[in-house]
């Protein structure tokens, strides 16, 4: 119950991915290029499970695909939190093609916090 109470106080609902079917994300910074796994995503950010040594304030480009819909997300952001589990990235710019609007896609995909299998 505490988890649900916590989600209601968040600015953006989070979309959590099933650990049995992790979603890969490609990441590019000024000093490294790596692939990692997404723990959760919202319309304003993403938490990436990684052991990369990134600093708060560091710029990062990310690219991943939602497993069920196939919607691809490309964005740039800034590392806003680091921990032993990974990094939190605040999305600054979403890149889109003419057919999709990623911010609304992420918002609609994360309208209710849920697990993706």
C-alpha cells in the first residue's frame, strides 16, 4: 500500500518494466557509449540500471523501443541522480519523426503505473 501512496504523490506516473523481459536502452555521453537496462520511465525521465560512472549534470542521449507497441524513443537529457543501482535522467529534448509524438506516447503508456511484460 505504501508504494501506491508514493506513486500518487509523484509528478509523473512511472511505467515499470518486467525484470524477466528487460528493455535495453542505448546511451551516449561525451565520454562513453554503452547499453543498459531500463528500470522505469515516465514522460519526464528514465531510470537506467547501470554501473557506468556518470556525474550529475552530465548530458546523455538515449534510444529505446517500447516492447509491446514498438514505439521508438530517442531523447537527450541530463543525469539528475546517481546510485549504486543506476542513474536517473531528466529528459530535456525528445526527437520525433512526423508520425509520432514521443512525449504523449510515454505519457499515455505510463498513465497508470503498471508493469510491462
